[in-house]
């Protein structure tokens, strides 16, 4: 009687609900039978609020029945037209069922949503109501991601609770705050549909440099710049940089603990990113390693990735742009201002050799991954028309040339 009174008072369950769902007591713990979709008994969850863990699966001397399941799977198929409420924990599921909702829960905690559970939610509207603590929020997001492309619609419900130990879940909302099923319906109506939106890649502010020699300066490290330069020649080097890849296998995903990298998601690396130039200069094993670290937060439990696309990267040398070449002292080039020509490596995605001439380059000042030297990873090269290229032999030009031809030899100007 004390156990029954406790369930009714602390868990809010009526005697009818307790009987309907066969909630019992085995002398040590409350018992909740877990049936599969065919109404076959697969497990018994055992609960004692005074012991940790509070909820465990039934086990005998020889067997443990703790395989993760959807509690309420049998109800899903008997009520095909209703919205499914996915909750965190057996007690919350029972209370929501008592309120008339088609409620289910996973039996292995908020952190796990097993891939094989998706079948139960196919084509259905799903409302996720997990605890409002950090673990519950992460679990709700993981479950929602797992159901994308399977469920007809998904909503994650934000309960107006503090998220503390005393006030965090569906039961607290009703038993401590005094909410009603109508309050839940109102929250559902006001909640947006769950969507996965890629974080927009913020384009770094473009910093205009007057001269190519400025890429060496500290304030320009890893900055996106626009700078005039002159291509002095292409090396014989060409590289392949990784531009697209995907996850082939993930142990965390298979276990239902992470759905950040769905199998059909293709990850892209833009030609301006650090990882792109690193992929050009690294071994295959090193490339796979940093691609895994790029997308996965789980330390050593990294996924297997497959490279889908590479791009050809040209390496060439460039100097600051000069209007005309004035002099060379030994092997050192000097521009018209008397400044030594600074030659640096530039990398650019192109299937074709880069023509030696002047360009207005847009790109990122990067550190060469092998030598740690300064280099420019160009994303755009806009040709600059030189003065001689715009020369037009018109009537005015002919008159000027005639004047030059008629000048005495000693007055001829040599450029």
C-alpha cells in the first residue's frame, strides 16, 4: 500500500494507469514490463528511488535483458494516425500516456537513439519532450537529427522549467508546476518545426593591402586579403587538395549516441580554409586524421571518412606588382621605388597553368604546413591590364610617335 501510495502521489499515476501498464513491485523495486511491437515481453525495468542506478533492467543469474528498446512500441502500431510523443524516461512516458497522448521512450537514457528505432517513427509526426537539463537537451537534438528524413515532422518542446534537479522534466511540469494537457498542446502549437540549418560561414572582412610585401606582417596572419601581385613564374609543383568528403562509418552513430554526421551528408572544404592547404601537403593518413577531427567531438572515437572529391592546386611564385622593371643588383630584383622584390609562394585552384602577369588576388595569408613560411592561398585572381596592353595605335598615338621619331638622337628617352 505504501508503494502504491508513493506511485500515485510522487509519479501522479492513477490506479487505472498502474493496472493498464502493469506497474508492480517485486519486493525490492517497482517493475515496469517492456513489450515489443508484437506485444511480446522483452524486458522488465526495475526502479528504486533510494538506490543507484535508480532504474535497471531485469537480469537473472544467466541472462541480462537490458537491450535498448522503445517502450510503447506496441501502442505506435495500434494508433497509426496519432502524433508520437517521445519522452525521456519510463515514468514520464506513463504520465503522458495517462494524459491521453501516444507516448513512448527509449530504455537506455537520453543520450541514445538507436538507428533501428527509426522504423517506429516513419511517416509520423513526432513531438520530443526531454528533460530541460544539458543532457536532456543534447539527447533531444540527437533524437531529432536521427529522425530527420524518416518522421513526417519533428518538434522539440521547450518546457518552461529551470532545468535543475528539482524542476526539469515532464512530470515536474505537471506535478510541481501544475500544468495541464492543454498547456502541453499550446506549447506544441507554438513550437517551430525542427530543421537542421548549416551554420552560415561568415565571410571574413576583406583587408586591402597596397603591396604584396605586406603579407609578411603580423597583423595579416590568417587574414582574408586583397592584394596586387605579379606572377613571376610557375613551379613544376601541382597538388591535390580535398574539397569534399563524407562519413563512411561511425561507432557513435551505430550506437545511437550521435547523429551529427548522417551518412548522406557531404562535407565541403573551401579553397581558402587551412585544412585545404594542409591536405595538399600531407600524407593520406594525416589528411584522414585531420578530417576526422574537423567534424567529430568524441576524441578517440572518430568516424571513418571517405574522400569524395579533390581539386588541383597550382603553386607559383609572385612578387609585389611593379609598373616596370627597373634594375637588378646581383640576383636581387629592385622595383621602381628601390625596394627589393619579395618573392613568395602562392597557391591557387586551377586546372590550367597561371600566366605570368599582374593580378589583383583575393585570398588568405596562410602558414605553409611543411616549411612554416608565409604563403598566399588565393581564391580569386583578377588579371590587371598593364599600360602597354591598353595601348591603341590611333591618330593621336601616331602623332606622338612621329614626334618621337623626329627628336634628335641625344634627346631620345629610354624606358
